[in-house]
C-alpha cells in the first residue's frame, strides 16, 4: 500500500459513490480505490477491521464479481447484474439489426433473393403448375428486381428495431429509478428481467434461420418478438410504476406504530406455534382459545387505536402479556420433570390457562365492545343535537321518536294529529 494512497483516501473515494450505489462491479470499485481489482477484497477487510464502515458489512460477491455494501442489498446487486447484461444484449441486437439494414447488407439480400427466386422457379418446374407462362414471368421479374422478395424481411427488421428501442428505453427508465432508490427492489423484479432476457435470446437465435427462408423459423421469430412487445414490455413498465408508487408512499407521513399491536401479534404467533407443537397436551385447546381472544382484542385496537389508553388494555400490555410469557416458559420447563411438586404446578398452570386467563381476556373484550357501543350512542346524540340546533329537528325529537315506537296500529294518523297539536 502506497503512502500516497492510504486506506482512508481509498475509503473516501469509494464511499462518494458507494453511498448512492450500494452494489457495483469489483472493477469499478478498483478504479475508485485506485488499486488492482484483485486487491479489493483484502483492502475492504482491512477497512472493516478499522471500523471505517460502522455497522455495515460490505463484501465482495465472487459469483457476481460485485462489491455489495450490505447483505440487504443483494437483491439490488442481482438486478444490476441481470439488467446490465440484458441492456447490453438489447443494444447488441439493435446493432445487428441496423447492420442488416445497411447498403452493403441490402446488396447481399438482393443476391440472396435472386438465388431464392431461382430456387422457387426450379421447384415450380418440378412440381405441377396450371400456368407455365406465369412461372416464367414471375421468375424474370424476381431475377431483375427482387425487392418484392426482401420487402417482408425489411419490414420485420424495422418492426424489431422499434420493439428493441422501446425495450432499451424501458430498461434505462427502470434502472434510473432503481439507482435513485435501491431499497425499493422487490423479489418479483428479477424474474421479469430474466424472462425478458430469455425471450430476447430466443428471438436472436431464430433470426439466421428465418433469413435463410425457413417459414417455420420466420414464424418463430415473429412469435418471440411478439412476446417481447406484448408481455415483457408491459411487465417492465409495471415495475417502473411500482417504484414510482413506492417513492410517493415514502413521501407520505408515516403513522406512529403502536408497540402493543406488535406485542400482541408476536404473542398470538407464539401461542399458535406452541399449540401445534403440543398436539396431545391438555393445554393445547386453552392456548388456541387465548390466541383467538388476543386476536379479537388486536382487531379492535387496529380499528380504534385510541382504545389503548383504557386501563384494561394498559394492564394487558404491562402485566398480562409479560406474565403469560413467563408462565409459559416455566410450564415448558416443568413438563420434563416428574416430581409430585412439578406435576401439581403443571396442573395449576393448566387451570390458569383454561379458566382464569380466558375469563380476564373476555372481560377486556366485553369492555372494549361496551366502550364502542357508548361511543356510537354519544355520536348519535351529538348528531341529533346538531340537527336540532340547525332547525332540522324539533327539540322534543327523542320523546316523539320513542312514542312512535309504542303507538298502536293506525299510528300514523294519530301521530299527524299529535303533530298538529
């Protein structure tokens, strides 16, 4: 290591790019660090030992030949590798198609077309034909000016160039978005690029045989191009829209999460997992019953987060859940013991889980439901009073509504009289 290129300077130059692009080819990292690409892994390890990356753990992925900032960015690294290869092959395919449309290539096509015309003429001579003179006229026309023969191939080339140009633009838009937001890579993005790459390779492999005059291969080339146009391009466009939607969602202010909801979800999962492990135990139905009641409580709290301020819910968070966890841990430990004392403790614990705890949780559910009913009544009363203040209802509306419920048949008539009075 040179005195003019110490680790600190290597790290500084690397991080100027690495912070925004958390996965890059090793060769690019070597250029930034101004060292050989073979020395990159060794120098990265030295930087990690000196604590230069903080909590992050960058590493060189030998299979991808990429330097990755952290394990969490591996999906981004795979997307970069696949996308780079797909974009490179797309541009190569466009170059091949453009070369095929050059003046020199046109001369070769003309010569090839004349050969095809002669071949078709010989097939007609050997096969039955109702009009020999028409065969001669067609052969002479194609021999003098074979442009009509090659016109279909020219049209196909132009169509393919249009599709591949769209693919190039879509890929550039996708990776511009991903480079700006590398954390928005999702698991289903890579298969979309891989499928597009397969379709592109299938199209390229069918072109030579299609140009030789094989109708089967020509149809195959058309089919592969149609897959790229009708299936792959819309899927890549959907990925671009997904990233933009994710960016907009991040701009929205996040709601503060209630830690109790996470605690309840964890407890429910633990109870259900334990119940599945203790299939033939006496406590299994109790565990499932408790998990079901906790699910009901969590559902109410999700709909009405303000209910977490109730005393019963605070007791659930501060007392019931921690004690339940502790009791379950001791219960599992006691199952392996066979002394009379441990058996009595196990039985007592099972009684708590079958009777006391479900009753307490049911009381919390009842109180939450009662609180919801009171809230609805208060809101209904407030609505009526507002309508009374606005002159939409008489001030004795409640009494009249109650009287309407108890009136005998023919009530509407009597009610009309009462209203007039």
